[in-house]
């Protein structure tokens, strides 16, 4: 299973475990709500998708790395108290609240939600003293005598033993109490994530050509050599920060994130070319039509992929801004309509009318003292701004499509440009929301296999 499918499975589990019947009873009883156990090589994004799920579903998230915790943090500290049994007072040992469960309740209070995920990483690396506690957790959703609150799903993660010397293999008794998901690296799925989350263009362009270098884990005479999705993303952040500071990215810097020597060296050489192409490819001249066609016709395929990557990175900033602006207007319209229907503004939860991408913008200028007429004025004021921005973005797309057609004709570059546009969430939102016909025209040609020859050539080139 790839990481995207695993994410969907966990989201569905949260929904299913929260479902109740007409009497308010859980449809899946507590003792049947199996924890999820995600297994897979390091660096695939197991931890990252937990944050995405919590954010997208608006639920709580508490994360613990189990190798860093002791029996005391799981069960609580022992305290001596006095009880009466059979008419006699006796001293007994009790426990303070589990640190982990206390964190769950803190998260519920902070996020004002009764649903969430308790994510326990490296679950198969716990100490011997923790093993019985983990088994109790997986069996009964309990630490000691304390229950994990209803509405909270337990998700555990672990690495196979070939990647971690501390791994303890789970027996059948334990595995029969969990829902086990095995994650495999999948470049195409990560590509979607990369385009939608601002991964640096040099990384995106390189992996478009060398997708086989996306993930590696090999044991050699010098130890473990590996390349992971986490490594590429962290390297991307480093490149963007160094670029902003005017610092040089050296091959040694690359090796700090990409430990496979051949891949690190290969990417570094590509990165140097990419930075040169960034200077050579003048976006202002391309958009104004003042480019010299021969400057682009004769560049090698790596350079053409870089060119498309630079154009896509340039467009993605505008696509995201367009999506945000449009969704602010959509939410504002619904908000005003609710007010016009007679609901007092002070009684309306604004966050119910806005998606995450737009609510943060809205709350910066919204005041509960505003009345409906003020909000209407704000809507119409912003509407003109949004329409002008989107109109300019359409014109920019027209010019870029025209540039690629003029320089390369209907070859693989046009195919790559169209497929890259389709891969971006904000880009697709723009194409659909504004019915950008040129994109759909070329997309239909792709679906009808008009570009079969070019697609086959592109696949051959990117697999080399």
C-alpha cells in the first residue's frame, strides 16, 4: 500500500470508530476498535500523514516515540494511599495519571474536540518492561487502569528489523489485535505531495528524470546507504533557506541528507545545472514574448525538464494564491447569506463557513462587531481584486502554453507541462473553477492517446 492509500484508510477508520447508532452507542464496540499498525521502511512519511489527517479532519493529535518513554510515563508514578478492606485500613499502591493519557486530555481541551489520534511511533522497539503495557494498550485501549477516551484512535508505527537493530518481532497474539498496514515507497504519490507542498524545483525536476533515485536503502561495507522521501523534503527546505540567505549549496551539504554517494553526487551535478538554467530562463521575457526561440530549442532534455519545472514552480505560487482568494470569497458569501437569513453574526461560527486555506485569511480582518452591510462591502471590494487576479493568471497560462507550442510544438514538453499542471491540487482547482479550456483541450488529447508516441518517448527518457 502507498502512503496516500494508508492516509485514506486511517481517515476512514477515525470516521468509522466515531460512528454511533440511533441510541448513541458506538457502532463498533471499544473492544473491537483495533489499533492500526503501520509498518514500513524509515522516511516514507508515516509521521507526516498523522499531522495532515489531524489538520484536514480538525481532530486532535498526540504523538509519542515509544523508545523514549518508560513504564512510569505510560502508567504514571506510584503513590501510597490508604484504603479500607474488610473493616481494616491498609496501605495500597496507586498510580498518578499516565503522562500519555494526560496529554490526550490536554489536547482535547486545547483543540476543543473529543476525537483524535494517539500516534505511538517505533512501537516495536519498546523495552522489555514496556512490552506488557503495550500489549494491554493494543488489547483494551488502556494504560494501567485508565482508558484511552472514546473517540480516539490508536495508530502505531514501526520499522522492519532490517532497518533497526532494536526491533522486537510481534507475536501472533499481538498481531491478531491490530489492523496491520504495510507501506511501500511510491514516487508518483510523493510527486503529488511535492507539487502541492512547495518542494524545491531542483528536487522535483531531478526526480522527474531520475525517479529510481527517489528511495533507496542498501547495506554495504561502509554501513547503511539510504535515500528517503523525508531526506528529499528536508533537503528541499535546506536549499530554499540557503538560497534565501545567499549561501552556497555544496556537495557535502547534499550528502548530509542523501547518504547514497552516487545519488548525492548525481543530484549535486544536476542542481548546479538547474541553478544555471534558472538564470538563463528569463520568465519575464518568456511571458512578454521577447524570448529568442533558438535559445530554448537546442537545450538538452534535462534542461527542458528544468524549464518546465521552473515554469510550474512559478505558476504554483499564483495557483495557491488564487485558490486562497477564491475560497475566502466562497466562505464569505455563505457567511453573509447565513446572516441575511436572520442568524445573528455573534452566534455564527465563522470557521464552519471557511476551509482551512481561507479561514486564516478571513480571521485576520473579521471583527465580530462587523454587521452584514460591512461584510457585503468587503465581499464586493475583494471580488474585483479576485477577478482581476484570476484574469491575469489566465492570460499568463495562455502565454506559457503559446511559448511551449512555439518552441517545441506538440512534443513531449507540452505533454509534460500539461501533466504537471494536472498533478497540482491548486492548479487543478484553478483549471476546473475557471474552466480553462486550453488545459482541458490538451488533457483530452492525452486521454485520446493523440500524444502516445510522445508519452512513450518521455517515459523512456525519464527511466534512463
